[in-house]
C-alpha cells in the first residue's frame, strides 16, 4: 500500500492516474460533457444515454438492426 499524498485519499501512483485521466478527458473535444463537443447545451440526450444506458441499448436504439444483439 502506498502512503497517501498530501493528506489525500490516494497514493502517489493512483493520484497521477486520476490526474492524467482528467487531463485527457478535458482535452478530448469529443467527450460528451465537453462544451465544445457539438451538443446543444439544452440537449440532454447524449448525457442521458451515456449515464443511463448500456452500449447494447444505445446501439439498438440508434441502428436499424432488426433482431437486436444478444
């Protein structure tokens, strides 16, 4: 186990992993929560889909596959 960094909840390695992930997410122009992603600010559909549905549900609702994937 690592010692916690700066009296936080995580060790040095995991803190760096979280920081790196946040930096990559913030710089990803296609991330659905990014204001520059092209989604209308009032349009909640992309956020709802990402937050509530599994990938198979999204594919099923957005494609014309007749017998769905199981």
